C-alpha cells in the first residue's frame, strides 16, 4: 500500500512540473490584456485610452510576458489611430525591455513594429532588411503570437513592395500559426485573412479577392471587429472600382469611412477619403473632389502615413488642374512625385507621371505634356527591364523546383521497385527450401507478397501519373500565360509601329526603337516558352518526311542575313552542289536550325558565322560555326538546359533568355537526330546536328516559307488603299488596329461584338478585307463569325487573328484554306497581306488564302 501511495505522489509531482505556469494558475493580467486587444478590434481609440490608463498596472508587472504583451497591444492599437508618438515610445520601451532581460521575443516584437513604421514612412525596403536580420531568432522564440506577428508583418511588407510570391508564403504561414494560438486565435486569424484578400487584389485577381472578403466578413461580424470590417469594406470598394461598378464602390467606401470615424481609425479614414476622391476624379467632378482630397491629406498627415499623404497630395493637384488652376495643381502633383521618387516607389511614380501628362494635354499644354511623357517612357523602360529579369528568375526557380521534385520521385520509384523485387526473390528462396509440412504456409505467404507487390506497383503507377500531371500543369501554365500576355503585346506592337510611322521628332526615335526592341524580346520569350512547353508535352508537331535540307538552310540564312548585317557580321552558307535531303519533321527541323543560327549571331560580337552541310557516312552533318565569345568546358554540359545563359550574357544587348538551345535539343530528340557542340572560350563555337540522309526517290516535303522573311525588304510600308472591317472584343486592341491602319491610309470600320460588325455592313460599309479575333468574350466562335461576315461580302478576303496555337477552330480554318495570323501580328506581315489582298481585289473574287503558320 505504501508503495502504491509513493508512486502516486511521484506521478503527481511530475505532472505539476510538466504543466506550464499559465495552465496551473490563470494569469489575470494576461486575461485583461486579451480583453483590451479584442476591444482594439472594435474601437482602437477607446482601447488606446484604456491601455494608457492601465499603464501602472501592466508596465511595472513582474512577469516579462505581461509587460511585453501590454507594450505590443498599446503599440498595435496606436498604429491604427495614427498616434505616432505613442508608437515610437512603445518601440523604445520594447527595445529596453529586451535588452534588460535578454528576451528574444520582445526583440522580435520591437523589430516588427519598427519595420511597420518604416513602411508607413515610405521606406519598405529598410523594413524588410530589419525583418530579415531577425529571421533566425523569430523561428526560435517561445511565444507563438510573436511568430505569427512576424510572418504577418513580413508578408504585408512584401506585398506592398510587389514581391507577391514571398508575401503569399508568409501570409499563409501566419494563417496557419493563428489557428494554433492559445490566446487571440480568432482575432489573429481575422487579421491574416484580411491581409490575404488585399494580396489577391494586388496580384490583379479581383475575383479571388472578393471571394476572400465574403468568406472573412462573417468572422469579423461574429467578433464585432469594427477595425477589420472597415478595412474589408474598403477593399471591397477597391474591387468594385476596378470592375467598373463605381456606385457600389462609393457605397463601400462610405461604409468604411463611417466605421473609421466612429472608431478613431485615422489611417483607415484617410484611405477611405482618398479612394472616394479618386472616384470623383474618375468622374471628372474636380470641384467636388478638392475638399475630399484636402481632408484625406490632413488625415494621412495626422496618421503620419507619408506614402498615402504623397498620393493624396498628387490627387489634390489633379483636382486643382481639372478646375483650371494649373500652377497650384502642378505644384501639389510635383511635390507628391518628389516624395515617391525619393522613397524608391518607381511604379507609383510612373503612374503619377502618366496622369500628369494626361492633365497637361487636357489643359492644352502640349509642350509640358510631351516632356512629362518622355520622363514616363524612360521610367517605364527601366521598370520593363526589371520586371522581365524578375519573370525569368521566377520561371528559373519554378523549373528548378519541378526538376528536383521529378528526380526525387524517380529515385523513390526506383527504390520501391528494387525493394519489391528483393522481397519477391527472398520469398521464392524460402518457398524452395521449405519442407512439405510448410507448403501451405509458403503458398499463403507468396499470395500475401503478391498482393503487396501489386499494391506497390499501383502506388508507383499513381506516382508516375502525378508526376506527368505536374508536367502537364506546368506546360498548361506556360501556354496559358503566353496566350494571355500575347493580347496586350499584340496591341503594343501595332501601336509602336503606328507611332514610329507618324513620329517626326528626332528626340523620340531612339525611345521608339528601344521600345520596339523590347517588344521583340518579349515576343521571342513567349514563343520560346510555348515551343518548349509543346515539345515537353509530347504534342505531335508534324510527320516525318523527305526534306530538302539545302533549300531549307537557304531560307533560314536569308531570314537572318539582315540581322547579321546590322551587327557587322558575315553570314555565309556552304552546301554540296548536288544538294542534300534528309528524313525529318520539317517544322521541327526549321525551328532547330533557326535557333542555332540566331544563337550564333547573338553571341558573336564581330567576325563571321558559317553554316555548312557535309556528308558523314549515311548521314548529313549540319554545322553552325561562329567566331563569338565561346563557352568554357566546365559550362558546356549545361548549354542545352532551359534558362541557361553564359557568363557574358548580361553584358550583351540581345543575349536571349536561355531557351533557344533547349528547344533545339527537344526538336532533335523528337526527330531522332543527334546534336552537340565544340567550343573554346574566347575563340568561338561550333554547334551541330546529325540527320539521317535519304537517297531513295521520294517526294520532297515542302517547307512553308516564313512570311516575315518574304516581305522583310518591304520595310518602307508603302501607303495602301482599300477598306477593312476589324472585329476584336478588346478595346485596347481596337485602338491599336485603328492607329496602324490609319497610318497606312486604309479606311476601316471597327466592332467589338458580332452585332456591331453586322451593323456596319447594314449601314452600307463594303470591306475588301475582314480580320476577326478567334476568342470572343461572348463565347462565339470567331471562325463561325468570320464565315458569316464573308457570306455577306462575297468580294472580301478574310483572316483569323488568334493568340492560341492548338484550338480546333483554328485547325478547321487552316484546313479550309483561310489565313490564320498568330498574335502578336508582325506589322511587316500584316502590311504584306493587305498589299496583296487590296491589290488583287479589283481583278479577282474571293479565293481560299495561303496558310501562314
């Protein structure tokens, strides 16, 4: 009996030691602070007053956790009410508390609030640097609420700085941590969700943002969290504003403003006023916008939110300019631009410069408008190069991650197969050595092992399907992204060509040329990504046949001869006199050869490029030699990998994106050809393709000519005469078509819907040519619409325009002989088509057109 009592006593002592202090005796101070933090979500001003009144009780508490929680609650509430002095004092006290007690949790808290203070002052980069220095300590602190606040703050700052992937990672981590907090779990989850919906809006996904707002509103209403409700209604107004629902947006902003004034939320009040004023500016109600923007500016200054104050000041200037008070308005706008420039917010600066140029033009000050436009163009060019580098880096990171995951899955699959084989072999040996007495047991064990092996094989098959699905999703992403981005690039390419034709200012010519080069670089990136995705997905790209290699190489060299000449290079071709024919896929062979020649020209600053064909046994060896920069031996094994670029690529103007040679490798694999290189750094390179020769009598497969190459010499763009009908549901694209056709002298009618197109014909417009977009937002097939329009205009010629490459409707159009133009349409190609059509229109009726792939 004594032994039992002793065991029970020892167990009780161990249990008491294992329980945390908070679990043994509830802390009344922390419970009261939890109540005040919840009050802060309803009325921040009232919470600040209550926390300041209780300073004697909490600030001098013996427990460090109580003092830390008190200072954090006071500082957090003061941020929302715009009391900068209280915030600064709270951060200083947290620093002092951390130093005295060597408390890592308090140190991380102080850094979080300080980083938030930096961001409010327009110095988000400094705040991110401060948080990065505390990364190791933040993951080790014992207080889970501190870890939650660290990830929430880091995600919010990354989002405001445009680093959306990093922001999503940290905000999702904060949401995960909020659900495990012993205290303040609901309010913490609410704040994480609020920041997530703002991130969706910043990522140009208003539908997802609106969905998150609707999912979060019930939680905010349940907690009576007026602060969160105010921000949610404000963000709902932003979404409605972007979607063009201005009346709904104004109602949401007013609801947010009412909550902000009732709760003393100065920052929310300033933002709601600024957004209301922005709607008035959109409606050109400049007189009504002026007092609203002045009130917003005062509120931002009271909240010490300098970024917001700069934006409100610029909007005030636009309101003044709209009323004819040009000098006063320009003064306010330029003050706002100076602040965002010093803060390093280039996107906001570029946006303000564009709006200022528009206001100048509206006021008739064209000289000032032109000067402001030049500043905006220079800044836009800088932003474009930065964003392009970021896109390439992000794609590289995603590719590397997918490649690592694929290698891990392959290794795991091989291990599982090997383990299964070893088990089967061991059981077979046991069965052979077993006696008759164990025969039934051995048979049962063999059957059990068979079931396990079959299960393992099924698991392996599922893993393989999952890996193949991941690859298909990646390729679908690349193809979808390429299509979605081709639409604005299509409009921009036509607009840039129209600008260059109309421009007579020598100062703007270099800018227009740089913009055209940037457009071509982006188009090359899209095409390379799409080609790589199609090749990796195993899509059929034509059948094998006998190809005239000599003629194909002549076409490719002709295509790049002008580019080589502009670079001061000699581009030469050597083929055998008797010609050369190979057994290959024509489309893939053209793509591979074009990429090899273009790569040689890009990486050859001076000298020459030689393309040659030589017999090697029963094969033909195609070599592309250059006198360029060469490739070090240590890097040659990576040359045919996607996104690889040499060490000197960053020093060259047109070094590509590292996709061209990867496409060459995939093309060679699908054709059954071999490929390789011989190179020496500083001496040049020789890339080669070895293809099986074909000597038997057979019909040579014709390789379709490149329409751009055929009409490359027609760069003068001679004026045209005729009438065109253009149907596209994107108004920006319609504007680009209008600018392009007017510059060429073509009379055109434009429509954004099928009904508008038929209305043009009903009014007597008789087009000579019709261009119809394939992907209409009404869900109609562009090909069906084109055929209906051509049926009403028998004398007209018609063409499809699409950014897609594998749509069944496009294949049907090509099979029936219609012209299909791929976005972004080359102005040279478009001019050549119109020159042919409009020139023949008087002498011949509509016939099926040649295909342009």
